[in-house]
C-alpha cells in the first residue's frame, strides 16, 4: 500500500511538472516583444527677429569713387599708372600733350603784355592831354580782360596733368596713351582708401519701406565663403531709378577684410529695426511635422517621452521656421527622427556627430 501510494505521488508530481513547463513555454511564446526606443536628435528652440530678413545682391565699391579727367582736350601723352595700383596724394597719374596748351598760354600772355604796354602809353598820353579819358578807360578795360584771359589759360594748363587728389587705388583706365580725348572725358577712375568700402544694391518698394538708416546687415562674399561680414545701411534713395524702378541703397562694410576689391559680388541680408523690435521662436525645419498652411506640429521632449504639440507658423526661412505661438524659446524639440514618432512615445536622444576636429586621426 505504501509502495503504491509513493508511485502515485511520483506520477502526479511528474505530470504537474510537465504541465508547469508547458504553461511556462506557452507564456513565453505568447508575451508581446519589448519595443525598442526611437532614436532622435534634439535641438532647443531659439529666439529670432519678428520678420524675415530682406535678401538681395549688390556690388562692392569704394565709398568715394572719382572719375578723373583733363580740363582741356588733346592727345594723351602718357598714363603713368595701371589698374589696381595704389597711389599717393599729389602723385602724377596722366599727362596730356602740352604743346598746344603751352602755345595758347604764350599767345594770351603776349596779348596781355601788349595790353599793359598800350595802357602805360595811354596813361602818358592822357597826362599830356593827347587822348581823352574815355580812350584811357578803354585801354584799362582791354588790359584787365587780357590779364583775366591769361589767368584762365594758365589755370587750364594746370589741369593738363592729372594728379591724385587723395590716397587711393586705380580702379579703371578709361582711355589709352595717344588717344584724343575731349575736355572733361573721364580717363581714370580712382577709389579712396580712407573712406572705406560699401555695397551698392537696389530694392523694390515693398522692401525699402521697411528699412531705415542704421539697420544692420550681414554680408557674404564668394571670395570669403566662410566669413559673415557685418554692415550698416548708410544710404537709401528717395526716388526710384527711372530705368529699373528699384530704389538704390548703400550698405557700409564695418569690418572690411584684407584685399577687398571694388566690383566683387556680395549677398546681403538686411534686418529692419521693426524686425529687431519683436521676437519669435525659431526651430529647425526638421522639427516640423504635419504642416498645413499656418498650422503645424512639433514633438517636445518631456523627460523620456515625446509629446506632440500644435504650433502656428509665422514664416519659413532657409533652414529654420519662425513660430508665432505654441512653443517657447529654450524648449527641446525633436529634429532628426521626428517624422517617425507618435504622441507620448519614449525616445532615445542621439548626440550630434562630433566635429571634424574632434574625430580621432586614423591609426589612433
């Protein structure tokens, strides 16, 4: 009896163990798999101007650009400078053939000397009561006229040579040696060193009315691709150009780089005082999901979870979106990976890739 009971208990235990093992296996096979966290990158919302910058293109120019010419016409004897040369104040730049102007000066001088001799003889004759007072006055008028004409031609001869009016650089040669030029035709274009450089551009009426003198600008040059140069709006035209219908402007380059040259093409971003007076919240474009018109959504990180939040879009920039409501500056938003998220999902924040300078060299 005892042996039979023991055998029965063993059989019952074996069956129970098999049943438990079967149930454990079924439980393991029937449990849901653990979902992995969604990797995302995170950036914090920033503060920016309340209006988009005004973008245009312009050309670098010297603030003072002078077109130099001879006051008298003639054949150019010599041009002593080339384009790009730096010159000093008073340096001789060009010379016209002097023979003709020298001959004219001598002719006028001879007439002036004769008029003075005639006047002296008339004074003696008037003292001897040979000529009348009226005749003497005529001689005096002729002498004064001849002296004034001599002063004029000597003044013109002084401008038969072009001298540098100030330190600067030769921007362009507009004529060549042995070329016949009329009086006043530009021969050289000279830019002043001491007045600095400006960007000359033009804007449509809808843009120019937003700006005021003193507004800040950012300048980018293809010659300096990695540098943003600060500038200040220094001139705004009161009338549009009759040909283009645009309003000319000038932007002063506040910190010009070395070897800046007139004629370089510049890209301008102008931020008006109105835009600087107010502020909006900016997020990267990659943070925006499900945008429609002025409505959109972003995922804001709250602890380990990403919460969907509706926002209002004010305008879109090249790499960022300005929001008028729904998000505060400094809040963390998901960027890369945001499109794959659902509301309340747990996420894993992936750090940004290290900069090239931080990467270890090969072989280390």
